[in-house]
C-alpha cells in the first residue's frame, strides 16, 4: 500500500515541478529575445532532455512489456514509478537550476 502512495506522491511532485519549470521558462521567454545565445541554448537543452526522458521511459515500458509476455507481471504502481522516474529527475533538476 505504501508503494501506491509513493507513486501518487511522485506524480504530484512531477506535476508541481513541471509547472514551476514551465512558469520559469515562460518568464525567460518574456524577458529575453528568442534569438539570444542563452535562450537558444536553453531551448535546445529543453528539447534534448525531453527526448532523452522519453527514450528512457519507453525503454522501461518495453522491459515491462517483455517481462509480462514472459509471465513476470509487475504491479502498475511499480511500473508507473519506473516510468515517471526519468521525467521526475529531469523536471526536479530543471526547477532547481532555473530558480537559482
């Protein structure tokens, strides 16, 4: 039961840090021209991190699917935590980085 709570808490943290990151990036876009080197670097970093996190989450889902096909089922809360982990890690790091 505690693992279900941890999955929900991770989802809430991911949601709140994502909103914070979006807000900080919106402020950056409003205060700096889009063609400035720092904004171009930040936008490139944002896209690269999203692609990397998507690939990691896809790999986790693929492993879960192959495990299920071989008869080893993982509970949904374990799979969801593993899937959210790359997004959670990057979103929390971005929120900390952009707030400083």
